[in-house]
């Protein structure tokens, strides 16, 4: 058989696979994923270790992903390597992570041929708040990433803790686990631990001018349909200062209002 496309291979990757004329298929294929591997091969060196190959592939894939026109869209998740087979469109971070994993485990020359057991697409939702998943706040370039703009804005205010970068509130984010590290193709960076993604930890919630619901689930339900900008999360920085960050989940785009209320408490010590 020939290597038809990455999605086809992905769906039957656990079955015995024999690829006829692999090099010829590789050299003539128009698949975007193979274009990534061709760029990788031009830069790789004889004697590179598996870890070195993964680093180079990660760099090559991220550059391609960010230059090719793919964009991030909430709710556009994809559990197959669609990004390696089709023209750019909008998908959720899972699609970008699955694409990277596929290039890591697909058979050579279509991928690195790493054993799948050592490569995992890993979701992260931050620490629980009273047993509920509440997400977390990450740093986010003000100009956006993959056309995804910050969904928490602070107007012209700059605070010592927060600096002048953008912020994004994630319900969850997906990365690729390999070799004791977490590779994030969406942001183009790597983490030693999953909590390294967190810039601000969500420690509470409330409503400006209203009664705070008893549970996060009740608050979340109201925030889903809120258009006033009065729903806020209480977020804590590494040094222990707390902030109100207003959210409007209905739009998940920067509000015309100023979402950042400034520090609401300082924890000394």
C-alpha cells in the first residue's frame, strides 16, 4: 500500500503497515505534513539523537503552523491529524497538538517513527477550585497567536505583577507530552510541568453589583449568557497578589469595557 494521507494512517495506525515505494511517495506527495517533514530533513544531521530530532521537528512544525494560515477557534477541536492533510482553516488547540504527535510517531520518512507509547496529547485545566474545573490564565501576546486574541484586557493600566503582556483565560489547553516535557505548538513553547502554563491562578469568582453564587457551576451558567461584563474571576499571581479579571464568555473576545479592575488584595509574606 502507499501512504495515502495522515488521517488515513492515523485511523489504522495499530495495524501492520507496509508502505510501497515510500521514498517515491514522499518525494511526490503534495500533503502539507510531508512538506513539514521535507523541511525537517533539510535541517537534520546524521547522528542526531531522538530528542534532538524532536526539538528540530517541533521548531519546524511550529514555524509552518504559524506561517501557513491556520487559526485557532474555540469549539473547533479535532482528534485526527487534519492539519497535515488539508488547507488551513480554524481549529482548536487539540488539532495542532494531534498534528505534532502524528509527525512524531508516523513511520519514516513521513514522521520520526517514535513509539506512540512515549507521546501523549495531554489536556490541562489548571487546579480545581472547591472540586470544580475553572481553568487558568496564561500570558498571551497582545497581537494574538494563530489569530486568537487575548480575551482579558486591561486598558492602559500596567501593574508590577502583570507587566504589559496580554492575558488569556483557558477552560483547558492541550499540549504534547514527550521525554519529561510538554510541547505546546499553539504557543510555540515548552514546559517542564503542566502548571508552568499558569500565569494567574483562579481562586474565586463574583458579580460586580450582585450576589456571588454559592457554587462555581451556578456562576459559570450565568457567565455563559452574560453581556454586561459584570462577571469576574478572582485571580492570584505568583507573588500572591489578587486581581479581578472580568470575563464575558459569550463572546470570548476583548471587551469594549475595561476588564481589568486592578489588584483587589495584596498578600504579604
